[in-house]
């Protein structure tokens, strides 16, 4: 934040351009660009031509410097869309758009320079976000679909109070349902495994916190119970197993409430509660049977050993 405040204080020292200055500086820049487009070697410039170049360079520098506050104002609107870039990064992209606007601005059209530069600054910041904000860059056409998809989903959420279905998204964007699913998957944020947990450099890296599947249960005191539960779940009907796993948030399943499960199944909360209760009772019976069978096996083995 210190660097941001320092930058803001520096650019605040420069006054805004007057309409007369905009016209004067723009004409000087255009004369410079016209001269440079003639492919004349800089060493062969006459004294007058060198004067045109110097005036054009000073005019361009002044137009940029005295419109830097406009770039900051626009860049602030994009900060919520950033996942890794900071405000000064956005400002830098915007400054490149401002630089381009000074070269293309035509004061004879009658509008202010800030009005013209606004769109170049926005375009430059948007392109910078697309190219640099994500750890894994997405193609431009995919990013455009994601932006439209997010805008539609947000609008529908505000209007209807619910998220739109995949079919509704597909119809709105006029793309296939599978393309909608792919866009949603690619829109997810990614992070580097070399990052530290909670962005705290004193904590372990994320890659160090990922367990090795081969040794995950080597010293687990509940391996037997876990295997017994897995065997019992596999003995249930598919819908019974799904209800139990979803309601309890077992590994591989997202935890859900009875109301949410009822909506998924198109039934009431009470109906889904009764189904879950019956499934749990059957699961308990299967586990008791396994325990009894294991007890008899141990007793037989013990008897044989004597």
C-alpha cells in the first residue's frame, strides 16, 4: 500500500489538461508521427525536423503524465476481477493503453481526449487481465465465454434468487451444454503447489501438505473400521449409498442437507429423511453382521490354535 500511496501522490501533482492544451499537444504528436512515418534516418533530420520530434515527445509525455489519474480510476474498477494481479499491475497495463491513445487521438472530431482514451485504457487492462492474471492462461475465445457466462449467472441469480441451470446457460449463450460445463471447469481458480499455506511464508508449501497415497493409512488405527464401512456401503443399493455419502459428506462426496437432497430427488424433506433413515438402518445391520462374522472367525482361529 505504501507504493500505491506514493504513486498516487506523485501523479496528483500534475494538473489536468485544458481543452486548448489537448488540441495543441495532439497536433504536435501527429506532426512527430507523420515525420517518423517517412522513414528518414534520424541522423539526416534537419534542425526544424529535430524540433518537431522534440516537441512531439514532450507533448506526448505531458498528455500521458496529466492523464494518469484517469488510468487509476479505471483500474480500480477491475481489482475485484483479479486473482493474482495488484492495482499497480492494472495501472501499468492501463498506461500502455493511454500511450496508444495519445498517438491515435484526433482533436478535430470534437470530443475530449479523456473520452477517447477511456476505451483504449479499458481494452489494455482487459487484455492484461486475460494474459497475465491466471496461472494458466486461457484462450481469448474461452475467456469471452466465461465472462458472458458469469454475467448471465449473476443476473439470473439477482432476478430469480437461484442459479440458472446448464440448459438455461446453454440457450442464453447459444453454445452446447458440454461447452458450458467446460467453461465452468476452466473458470476455476488455480494456484501453484509451491505457494505457502494461507499465503504465510512461515508455513509449509502446499505440495508438502499432500499425503502420499501409498503411506496414507500405514499408521491408521481405524483401517479395519474404514474397510468394514466401505464393504457395507458397497453392499447397499446405489441410491441408498448415495444418500448416506452425500448427507455425511464422506470422501468423494459434497456434504448436503436433507432439503438439498430432497430437491435433487424431487421429493419433500420428510420423504428424503425417511429414505435416509431406512438406508442407515440397513447399513447398521450390515456392519453388525460383519462384526459377528469377524468375531466367529477369530473364535474359530483361536480354538484351532489351542
